[in-house]
């Protein structure tokens, strides 16, 4: 099979599932009905024991692996880790990747029509918490008839969902793989998120979130928000290697009065990234997702004691961090590991040397892949696969 | 004297000096005339050998020490270091502190009237380089009849000016004190500055820099720019100690749909800081200053070899850095020290343990004060003062 040779799951077709029973949310309100868009890779086995759930991060979505069209230049966002022979080996596992509710890639979110008004939800979409995504994912699990995931895996905000699963539905997973994540955000992280939100809500085209009704988009604000995110997901060394202080034009335009032009490569790159994002992502979704991130606090209802929180878990854990990640620093991962050890839970931990900052979790760094592969081999053994 | 007892220079009155001969700038254009607002502390001695020039940072100004009115709640921005008995001891030194050209606190800058148009300069103000400030400061030196400064001292962008002095006018200073600075910005620093500029220029009230002609201010953009700066001038640990994840209201407003409210203390603090700044600082000045920062590259004209650059200096150097400063990290200061050592120049270096990030240079941290005091004692000895 070509697919196996190149390690790609090949062409995938997203599916959509409609849920017409109300989903009660942490805020007390309910979504009267909702859609979930998803992709699957690999085959569910006879006893449905080989399911792996992928939880996406802030700007992620269901398209994690493979391509949609033969001429797609870019595969899904985690194609480096999902596919035949890859750490999340689709020759062995059945992988489910969904777009969370509140998202803007096909699942019900602020751009969807509110059935009560006939207009887009916009700012009226209910506030979401990480646990709402877990409950929505739980409905998907039931749809597939799966009673226990082989693993739930996520990076960043995705890792936060995986940990929440381990507390809320301990019997529903055997392994929880938490990559570049944290039990709660730092004040600095909250501050960066606040700047991103402020950039969006200050955009004159934001119209208090009702931009779709005004046939416009707060593009500049969203681009700015993304630029802030982008800098903070990269490491200083990574940026230095990528851009240094390279000038776009090869020389300083000292004679010009128009100093506002883009002159350094890094400025050009950031503007491109920001603008590309602002054309493809929904501003209200960005607000919802960052608020869910800020509020996440694994141990809040457990006397602020992470060990007490994890005492409810029954699965095994793998925690991975990256040396230059300063948004979700290795110290945050070690706090998770310490809490798991204090709760007497099985946990493996790897800190990976990487120049790529927080973005490292998306990149096939050899030692990261080796560690990830090695852990996933245990899951294959549990499934009775010969290695 | 009360002033000596409390270590304050007391009440100071800013002065303004008008220069009516054109000042040619690095960009090739000239300022036909300009004003400099300044303050002085202490007395110039008979042979004019005790002068100390203070160079200010991005959002700084001439008001470095003392108070303007008896009921001022806050003294000048570097009152911790300037005054009787303080490291920059006004019982010994004559201290000059100016607002740089391009500034918005009284010296000629974008808010001043362009004599050719009768309107505010606004975006037509010439782009500035650090060396322009040095030349403008050189004119002030001549005005006071000083031929050699005992020291030129600056933090951050101020330190960059002090280093430029040492290369451009080597005989004009005996000591160069460079605090929390760098020989050039990193790509990450440029990126943060680009976000700040983008926030300003995206504000609908920016009007391509002609907001004064429209009787408005790009307040939201400037507030956002300041918020970005503020986060990055603090350390993560400093923010954690200051705010933790404290909630403003004491509880999470999970039931509310208005998720955009300020709920964490850190959000409230940042908004306050941003808004206060946006009412007192000029947006075009912010653009000018950050561009000067980005362009600064000490060794650009010296074959990119900092040691070759410093080979032109004849003064002694003191370099100070702070452990948690990640905008102007200790590694950047060590690069300065290494270049000075390679150029066989006398240099002292201190890395100070501090939780305050880049802002540490403004704070009277005991070891910082001790080190600063000790170095300044040498200058007093050179002046023949008994210790």
C-alpha cells in the first residue's frame, strides 16, 4: 500500500454527526442540538478496544492527519504523529479526531445558526469549559460503541482535555498522554490571552461579536491576536535561527520617511501568519477557547490539591515537555508528574531538547518520536499485537 | 538639609532649551529647529568635570528624579538611583536628564508643530536613530560647557545610547554604565515591537498618524501596545508573585454569558496600565522609538564585529544585568562584556538576582544598589572626593 510506504493515511473525508438532544454545559445553559465534524483513521477492531481519541489545541480542528484532496500541499496538523508506522500507528489503532464544540471548522460554534433566532450564535454562544468538550467527546465515544479508549492524547489545551477525561471518566481510558500542557495557566499566559482578546474586541469591525450580522470580520484584531500567540509559541532561539535580524530588502531604508514599512523578515512572517489566520478562523471561537484555557484549573474542585484530583484517575500517564517551551514550560509538566507520583499513579515523563518552543509538540523531533513510539508500543502489546 | 535626609533632590523645575540651527539626522533629513526639555540635579563643579548624563528608555523622559509639586505622589522614574547619598549622588555629581527628540514630554517630537506646515509633525516627523539622540545630547553638553562627562548612564534603550556615545565621541566620557541593555535586539524583541506598532496603526483612530488633526487619539491601540510591553518587561515569576491566578470577583462567573468581562487580577492590572499610558503618551513617538530600538545594531558599521566597534572607545565600562530579564537577558549583557574584553577595554560586570524582569533596572534591589554605589565610588575618587 502506498499509504503505508509514505506513512500517510492518504485522502480522508470528514464526516458530520448531528446530536439532537440538548447538551447541558458547565455554565448551566444547554446547547439544544449540535453537530460534530470528525475524521477517523485506521479501523476499529472487533472488541472496540483500539480507539484513540485526539484532543485538539486552541486553533486546532478535526483534520489531524492525511489530506483532503490529491493536490493538498499541507496534510492535517498532526500528520507527523498519526499514520501507518507513526507513533499513533493507524495500522493498529482506530483514531478519532473531532472539532470541538465552539469551534469554527464545522462543529457547532459561534458561526453556526442559533435555532432560537435564526441568526449566527456569535457572542451569544454559551461560554465553554474544558469539561464541556469532554462531555461532547463522550457522546462521540458512545456513538462509536467504544467503552474504553486505548488512549486519549493531546498537546497543550488538548492535554488539558485528556487530563480532565482521566478525572471525569476514569474507566473510559487506559492511557492519558499529555504533551506540552499544564494543570492551569500562569498569570503570564492569562495576560497574553487577555491581550489577544483585547486586540479582537478593539477591532472596529468586531461589533460586540456580531460581525457576521454586519457582513464583516474583525480581521485586523484577529491577525494581531494570532501574531501575539505566534511569537509566544516559538522560542527566542528558534526565532533567532529562523529569522535572525534578516532584512527583507537587504538594506536599511534609512533615507525613507515611511518607517512603518516591513523591513525585518520576522515582521513579514508574522504579518503573513496573522493575516492567513484571520481569514480562516472565527474571532468569537478564539475568545471562547482562550477563556476556557484561562479558567482551566485541574485541581480547583479538589481542594486545590492536584494529587487529590489525580487520585480519581485509574489510567496510566505519559507526560512530555520541551525545553524551550516557555508558554507551557517543562516546570508545568513536572508539576503534573509530581502530582501523579504523589497520587501513586503510573507515569512516564520525558523532557525533550528542542529549539521550537511550544510548537515543538507538532514537529517530528527524533527523540520525541522515539519516546512517543516507545510508549505507544506498550499499548500495542496490551492489544496483543506482535512487535 | 531635608533633601539630603530623605535622599530626594526635592522639587525640580524642568527647563527648556531652544536650538535654532538645523540638526542633521542619520536619515539625511534635518530638524530645522528643536527644543529640548531637561532637568538637572546637583551642582556643576568649577572645572565641569562632575557631569553625569542620564539617557532614558523607550517610554522615559527628562523627569528622572525628585518631584514637580509638593503633592506629587510619584517622583521621577529613576528616583531610586538619583539623589543625595544614592548611587548617582547629587551631593557629588551634576546630573543632566533630558527628554530625547522624537519624545512627547516637551522636547520636539511628532506632537510639536512642523514649522513648514503649521500643523503637528505627526507621521512626517523624520525617522530617528539612536545616534541622533547622541548628537542632540552632544549639543546639550556644549551648552553646559562640559567637555567630558564623568559618566553616561542608561538602562535598556538608554544603555544603547550610552554605548553609542562611547563609539561616536570616545573622548567625551570617562565611564559608560550600561544596564539591562543589548548590542542589538533579538528577532523576538523585534517581533514584540512589531505587534505593538501594529496595534497602534490598526486603531481606527490612528488616521495614518494624523490623529491630532482629527482631534482624536488611537487610545485603544496604544493601550494594547503598552500591555504587550508591560507583560514582557515583567518576569513570569514576578507576575506569579504579584497576581497568581487571583480572581477580581473572588469566584468564577461560570453562569454568565458575558465571558468577556475582566475576571483575573492580572487582566485588570494590564488594562489599567494600558489605559493610563494611552492618555499620556504619543502614539507616533511610540512608533519612532520602537523603530530606533529595532534598527540599533552597535557593530553594523564595524564589520559586524562588536570588538572592533568597542576598539574605538576609551572610557571604562560597567555592565549590569538581571536574572529574570528576558527582553534584555543576561546573555545579551555578557555579549557586551565579551566584546569589551576582546577589545581589551576595562569593564566591570554584575548579574543581579531579581524577580522583576526587565523592570528590575528601575527598582532599588539591595545588591544592585550596592554594586552601582561601589562603581560610582570610583568616579568620586577620580573627582578627588574623600569617601
